[in-house]
C-alpha cells in the first residue's frame, strides 16, 4: 500500500500525538475547589511506598490501604512533593484512624480494585498531604499552556516531516 509509507506513518503519529495532548488537556477532570472533593474516614491497615526511580523503574508508587476497602488509595505523582512521607512513616501505627479526601469524579471507583488518587491525608489531626496544596497544583496545571504548546509543536513537526521527508532522509 502506498499510503502506509514511513513518511505518512511518522507524520500521522506526530499529528495524532499533538491532537491527543490538546484534547486530553480539555477533557481531563480536575478538582478546582474543596467542593470537588469527598472525605473518607477509615482505619489504616497498611501502606506501601515504593521508589522505583532510575533506569527502567516505574517511578514512585505510594499506596495507602484502608480496612473494608479493596481500593488502593494512591498519592498522585504530581503531589509527591507535598506529601510528608518521612513523618507519615515515623508516626504510622497500624489501625490508626485516617481521614482522606479524593476527587468527586473518582467516587465510583471506591470499593473496587481500581486505584483512587488522594488529595489529602490526615491522621489524628496531623496533615500529611494538604487539600490546599493539591488543589492549588491542579489549578496551576489546568491553567498551564504546556499541553497546548507541546501539542502544537508535535503537529508542526508532523507537518514538517510530511513536507520535507525526502530532504530529511537524504541528509542521513
């Protein structure tokens, strides 16, 4: 097939990637205020903080498990700099009462085997992850133009690859 050439595939991939970034920014749900959050109360049964950073790692995966919930409550990667991990580990006691908040749009995932992102964590009145900081981060990300810029650049490069593919290929 003449259409499935290297030129078309590379161009369509880059243009598609650019469109993805732009559309994803528009449709992504984000909590914008405390009204967009739901509080949950429960008993901590366990936690898992894995740092798999480095070559071929999966990054950081921080989960908290509550009694009576099969759900993994996860500290989102965007919030790790706000999470007081060391203090949490130092103060952790099994069966401690915890108050968590999650985005309202993830309410249907509670009670399932799915991961649910945490927007705040407090145990016995001590706050390890603050709603104010996480909501502020979400607002900053929602108003950021980086997805639009990245999408536009990807589309532009895709068009340039399509137009100048023969010249680019000859230079190699």
